[in-house]
C-alpha cells in the first residue's frame, strides 16, 4: 500500500487525478440538500439563543441529587414560566442552571423560595443573575455588524489580490459554511452564546485560508493557459485542487484533533458552558469549511471562468484537436509505448506546473506532420513530429542507423527557400 506522501506526490505530478471539478453537479446537489434542511430547521425550529442575547434571569443552584424535572417544577411553581434547565459541570461541582424570561424583584424572590423548598437547599446558596433585554439586543446587533464587516473586507481583499470571480466563489463558499453551521445549531437545538459567535468568525477565517491556498495554485496553473493551449480552465483548476488535496486534508486533521479534545473534555468534565460552545462551533465549522474549499469554491470558480470568451474558444479548440483521428492514433501509440498522456484534449505529453514547454500542435490535422527532405534535397514522405524530445524517437518508429544524420525540422520559412544554392557570378 502506498504511503500518503507517495499519493500526494502522484496527485501533484498528475499521475493520478480525482475529477472534482467535472462532478460539480453532484457536489451542488449534495450541498443543496443540506442547505434546504438547514433553512427549514431555521424557519421551523429557530435558534436557541442564550440569555446574553435575549435577556432574562438565571438561577444557579448546587443540588447533586436533584433531577432536571424537579428543577423545572420548582421554577414553574415559583412563577418563572417555562425555564430552560441544563446541568453545568459534573461530579461534586455540578450545578443546575435555569434560564427564565426577565422577572421582577418580587418574582425572583418567589422563584428562589420555590427552588429552596423543592430541592431542600438554603436560599442563600442560590445564585441569581439578571440580564436586561437592551444589553442582549446590543450584543446581537454587534455580532451581525462584525459578520457583515468581515465579509465585505474579505471580498475587497480577494478582488484586489486575485480577481472578482475568485472573490465571488470564495464568498459563496463562506455563505455555504455559515448556513450549514447555523442550520445544524437550529436542527440540534444547541444554544447560541457569545462564544458561538466568536467561534463562527474563527471558522470563517479558517475556511477562507484553505480556499485562498487552492486559488493561488489555480492562478499559477492557469497563467498563460490560452497561449500554451495545454488544457481547459476546468482541467487546470482540477489539477490545482489535486495538488493541494493532501495538504488540505492534513491541515484539517491537525486542526480538528485539538478541537475534538477540547469538545470532549469540556462536555464531559465541565459540562455545558462557554468552552464547549466554542469547541462545538469550531468542530462543525471546520468540517464544513474543508468541504466547501474542495467541493464548492473551486468548481464555482471554474464555472464562472469557463463562460469567458477566451476560455470558451480554448475548450472548442482542444475538443476539435482531441477528435482528430491522427491525434487519437498518436495518443494510442504513446499509451502503448508507456509515455504518459497530457491533459484531456491537449494531444501532447503531460506538462507539469513550472515547465516552460508549450503545446506542439495548433489544432489542425495538417500540423501533425511536416514535410521532410531526404539527402540531396529531394522531397520525401512526410515524417511525423517528434513529441518525445531531442534524442528520442517517436513511439513505434525505427531508430536512426549509427552514423546517419537526421534532417533537422524545417520551419515554414525554410520551406519557402530553394534547396539549390545560387552560383556565384
């Protein structure tokens, strides 16, 4: 079994390739189904905001032998309405926390007396906090303003550093991550706290970082693409995605391991709290961000770029070249000889990033062969072009005899010159 490093090297060289961009309809369908579920969860269930956002009263009491139903009954009997009860901490440090709507001082005292009577604890041991609705609304508005400012700055930066179509593709991927993360919170009923908002902004930066790395490789692979005519834009973008695939997987795994440890430790040892809220949104967001940078951002970019006239013309030219019978015969001869083939439709040997080689053909069938002249200047049979390189023969051809002199390839200008030398007067 090949090691992961060997697989990464083969992906980078193009020896093996996963067609991410060519299967964009499949990824769009999967993401569309997930987004529909997320939107329906938001519309039907809504988000469970913490008391910091909506305001209210919070009662904390240490009663290890009590149950959640007893705490709910005690708060309801005291006039606290329908509370949100959860256990904070574990073991001897476990506490019950009940959140209610904003209460007056008299209502707060009634709830405290009811909790003390129902759970058999001292009234002075009950910790009560009050959060006003005005402060909660300010927190909500500031969080939305921070998110909007973040998205605007990112779009401006990507438009300057790359181009607006890359910025649009990254923006779509970010919206994809936001909707999925928020939808999972609504579907599972997780509580949204200020720590959740901080974690959301963090994972958006992480997702964007991964997308920018892929886009930088796409820009490198597509530089001078219309001139060299090696592959279409989608093929070059897919190669860039394969070249950065192992790096994306390694980065995601390394980032998820400590987040998973924090999530497990925070939930089992400390119970529900700020640490577990932060770790939860990081875990969900990192998974969604890794998925979007691979399956959403680059395919969307390829779809946008393939609509440009120069890339449409390039795709037609490469399609016509690949349909040529002589190109098909030459490609089959290369495959039989063990010479690696280039990108689909190119008709040439594979060109890796950084190579300065250009395509040997121009798309015309006649360009596959040049008229060669034999000794003495007599026109001979057309000789095929060599696509293997200097010092090698084309697949299936007979090597030159020792001591023989191979005629150099004649350019179009040389063909127009007469073979016979003019006599000096």
